[in-house]
C-alpha cells in the first residue's frame, strides 16, 4: 500500500502517519452484530516546526459499526483525555483532536480503541473468510501522508449451516 497524500502540504508541515493494527487478527462469526473490539495505532513522525494543529480522525469500516461499546482516540504521547467517537453509518469520527506536530526528531502516537463491527451478512454465501477492513483518514488538515491507511481488523468466518 503506498502513501496516500491528503493534499499538498503547507510550508513547514510534512508529517507522515503510519497506521497499524494492534494485536492479532480476530476471527468472528458472520452472525455477530458486535464483533470484538479492535485497536489501531497511528504514529505521526516528521515536520520541521512544532505547529499546533486541529484535525479529525476518521475510521471507515466495510461494515456498519457495532451496536455497543464506545470507541475512543487516546493520545499516548501526551496522555490527554480520550476523544470519544461519533458513529455515523459505517464510520467512527473523532473530532476535534488538537495536537502539536512532532517535529523533526520526535513522534506522536495515537491509539484508537474498541472499534467494533456489525458483520452480520458480510460474508453471506461466501465459502471463505471475508476481511473486515478499517480505512483511516485525517480530516481538517493538509500535509499528512498516510502509510497503510487500510487495515484488516477481523476475519469473518462463514456462518455454519
């Protein structure tokens, strides 16, 4: 998966965001309406000046969000209060998130926890496992390149007949 450029960066703001799934790929049943929560880690690196920015982090699923649980975004670097998610259709939105870009020799780590998926019907008729994919984007700010913006967070096993 190559880099995903959101838009042309303004002077001084050249940050790379690397996304990774935390933990093993979960196997879930095709009948599960609230598949076990997945965690994602977003590591920001780079930048030439420590600019204070305000952004939104968005996680889109190829399913509907789970019916229960509250996903949240945690700034692991600064330990600031968690930002709860707002659910909309197949998306979790975390905003506003305020932070300083890391600068040329540091990094900043955000963790998104408890992303749940309603996978009922996702693999209907399929004889093999179907992935649950989370697509991550950052809105409201330009100049951040996303690496591995799509992550498989679960594998849906066909329902037993």
